[in-house]
């Protein structure tokens, strides 16, 4: 420091120092630069320490400077991700969800039209598309409800996956019971004249009737997974407004219920 120099050349200034010594050396270099305006040229291979000090970098190979770059430009060139800051997270989530739904619909149309042709009833297709969006919203409400109650992410993921497949298998069973025919065709037999004839159909014991069928029909309309089976079936939906009402009801109740229970938690 004698002679009040304007320029320092340091070779591995942190080499051999303990952690506290490294911090003190770093603070000394920064202090000399800020308070006395001394420029410091550091030769080092410890990149982590250089990132805390340097404003510009020079890369040397066999005595030749290959490139000079500022710290800001070097950080931008080495960045592996893009950091985006938004002012309204809730609006971003809503817009992102809608974009996912629209993207799914576009992919479905692009893949479905070449395979199955243009739908004969566009109004039915649009109706199913709207009900599908509400169905996805009901799933979101259920998962939001679970996420507000379970803060452990691995446990939450397992619960959501198991819950979804449980509802899926229940819906498969419900739809199979509802699609069972009322009568079963009898087998072919030979009569006394030697002719092959078919016997009269007989009632199917597995066919749902009365209150049991009404209960199964309710859950087929109420469960989001069952609604998905309704949507993919050909033809118009039997009672679309009920499906819309149930999806909205599930979304609102599950979201509000999750918020209410979350507020009841004793958070430290």
C-alpha cells in the first residue's frame, strides 16, 4: 500500500486462507476499490470467489487473452433459465389454465379430425367442450382442496394420484353397470322341425332398476371422472346442464372448503 498505488495485481489472493481469512481478504479488496478507487487485477481459478468480486473477466490461454467480458454479460450467457416476474400471480394462473385447456382442445381437433372426420353436430361438440372445461375446473378445485390441507409435497402427490385413480375405477364400474342391457338375447337352438331358431330374450339380473339406477345415474353425472366418460361417448349428452351444475358446485365447495380449513390451521 506504500506509495498510494492506483493498480494492484494479485495472484490467487484467497489461496491458503481459512474461511474467515477469505472473507476478510474479499472485504479488503472491495473496500480498496470503493473507497480509494484502486483497480485490482486478480489472477485466479476459483470462479466462485471471483463471482463475488469481479466486474469484468478476461480469459487467458497460453499467454493470449481469448475474450474479455463484463460480469453482467457473462451471467446472462451462462444462465440456464429465464426468470420472469409478474405483478398478478392469480391472473397468470387463470390465464395459464385456460391456455392449457385451449391447447388440449386444439391437439384433440388436430388429431381427431383426420381420424374420425369433421363432427356432424358442431353444437354438440362445443357443448362437450364447455362441459369438459368445467370438469377440469372441478378437478382443480379438488386438488386445490387437498393442497391446502397437505403441505408435504410428496404426500400430496401420492394422495392426488391415488384419489384420481380411485375415482376413475369407481366411474368405470358405474358406467359398466349403467350400460348393462335390460334383456339378454337367448342362444340359438334347434326346434322339433330341425330349424335353427333364436329363443326369446330374458331379463338381465344385472340390469339396474328403480332407486338403484337413479343413484348410479346421479354419481355418473356428479363425479368428474364419470363426466369424462359421458363426454367421450358419441351423441348428445342426456342432461348437460346437470353436468355443468355439478362441476361448478364441486369447484366452489372444494375451493371454499379448503380455504376455510386452511385458515383454521394454527400456523407458526
